[in-house]
C-alpha cells in the first residue's frame, strides 16, 4: 500500500507511553511515514529506558544496554542517520571464584567455556568447536521461523512443539549442551534467566547467526585471528547507548518528567478516544513545581511494561483482553558501580564462570581502562522481592557481595567524595513461561494490536533486547498504521 493510503490517518493524535527504545523507535518510524501528531510521554527526566549512560571526564559508560552485534541492523541504520558513532570493543576475559568463595582469578574465556556444568566435565576444544559449528547451521536453518519481528505469534504447541520447551532441554535434545557455559554468558549472566527456565524461542532469537558467529569465530584454529580482524564486533556507542536515544528524541516530540495521573478510554466519544491527565514540572524563578495538564489522543501505544503495577500507576483500566498480561513475569537486575583501585582487568568485561549463586556478581565490566579509568560496573541478578524492606535488604546484600569480589580480586574502593558510585535495580526481561508460549500467548497478544485503538511495543511483545524491540516497532507501524 502506498504512503498516500495509510490505514490510520496521518493527522491522528498518537500517544506513546514510555521513551525507551520501543517508544522512541515507534515514534521514529511513525514520523518517517508522515505521522506528525505523535507525542511520547516519559515519567523520568531522561530518555532511553534501560539504555542508561553516564559521562565522566569525557568518557561515557553504559549502565544498561551496552553491546551492538552484527545483528543490530535497524538500530545501526538509525544510529547512522542521527550520527551516533561506535567503536569496536576488546575481547572478553572471565573470572573464576573457587567453591568456598575465598579466592578469585582471571582466566581466558576459552578456558572458562570448555566446561559443561550439566555433566561436570571438561570439554575437548575440537569437540566444543564442532558443537558450535553444528549450532550455527541448526540456527541458520531456523531463520525463517525465528528471524522475523512477529515470530512469537507464530509459535505454539500446534505449529512448533519442538520449540515449546526450555532452552536447556532444546540444547540437550539437539546434542548441543556442550555450549552451556558459553551461552550462560549472554543469556543467564545478562539477566535472561537460567537456561533451564528461559523459553527456547527467546534464546534462539537472541543467539542469531549474526550474534553467535562473531562469538566463536576468533577462536577457530588457524583462521580465527584473521576473522577477528575482519569482524568488527561487538561494538559500543562512543557516547553511550542512551545518547543514541537522546539523538532520536531530538527529532521527535518527547515530553519528560510527566507524571500521568490517569488515562481514560472514552469509548463513546470520537473527538477524544483517550484523555490523559498528568502533572509536569514547571520552573517559576528558583522554584520547580508540578503543573497540571490534559491532552487528548486518538490512539494509544503502550511502550512501557505491561504488568499490573504499571497500569495501576497510569490509573488505566485494563480491557478484558489485556487480562492475559497477568502471565508476564520480570527479572530484577542490578547494576552497581564503584571506582576501584588496584584491580587491573585483562579485558573490558569478565563474566563469572562457573556461574555464582543468585545475589552474587555475575559479571564485571570496565571501559577505557587503557585511558586510566577505574570506574567499574558489577552485574547482579536478585530475587523477585516485593516489599520495600526486601528491596532494601537486597541492595545491602548486593553491595556486600560486590565488595567481597573486589577484595578477592585485590581491589580497593576509592571513597573520595568526587568518585561516582551508583546502584540501580531495573525491571528487566518481560517474558512468559514456556507453557504460556505453547498455549498461544503471543498469538493472543497479536490479536490485541489495534483493538480499542491501543497498540503494544517493547520487551513484552518480542525478546527484551534493543534490536528485536526496534524491529518489532517498525513492523507494527508498517502493518497497523501504514498498512504496508
């Protein structure tokens, strides 16, 4: 369908709730197709969602989303257009902590992944490489199923029963479990859950051929070093991942510091199907105060978590169809940072392998060490605590475990008042259980798109990773708004 015959009028008033990658990419693609009345409402004083970056003395650090892989095609197209430059990151190392938790050491990532935690045995190198090659071609054969933005809606126990299982079971069934330690790094350590829990479609979407191949190619005997030269992955944004979305926000209509008081669906009225009441910050000389506002919209795009607590915060009543969102779970994930002296790292990022128990650091990262940086990031997955007391307890425990690991690695925290220390606990990885995918959860979610003039983008609609989210936003705009 041509752009002169869009399914939804170009002058429609469209509200997008949330200025993370989902909301901003949806606004970006809508405006690319000529929709001019798009407004993004963000509760925070910054954009980017889980893409959070800080800059200290001219160096930018990612405290949320970080790496770009070969698979980030749509994201890199946007980056190229807005002028967000990237650089190639150095290879990985790893950290081994002994069973008693009394010592730790760095060791090459190749050594760490040559261990199968399921069988408790070391893996011969050539056996490992053969398994990696087999995974690559099996995954390549699934591209028609997995590598499309609406793939989850097409997977259930009728269409693909072989995928309706945990990723660990899928690996075992395909005799690929020798890759367990390798895959625990990007999947489990980065917050997506144990391989025995995460559903296979999510993991396969993440571990695409273009993401997986650069992970193993540098280690192929004889030709690996040559391949590493010609494979410029992974990459990072020079000014941080959040700054990409700031550049996108400059070209769209984003309103920050918006505290939504209510979203009302006016089902009987065509003049204003949605009425949004909110408070926004207004400066009066040296005083910042909340001022009330009201806006009217024709369509609503939910680019925020779809969990009940968010609907409660927005004072938005769920429709009967939206009751399926009760099936959505999240993983709390923590980023703790300290300025650490006397702890030189061989490489910029080091997963802890074998995996430590929940609540202990799972990875350590330090960018720009060669420029004298000692600002260090620690990744930790915590329990799904509910109360303020539980969350405060988790914060204390996380910081204590981080400090223990720093000590084991010979480091010392610099408490100078000018040093930046931080702690963030993110709502991460919206997902459903394997059984829900088998029962057609995503097919039902796809059927909701556009009902009651409401659309859904973000981590709940695809795998919670920037590139799949951006691809899904583009797909939704082209299918439901443009009608292409």
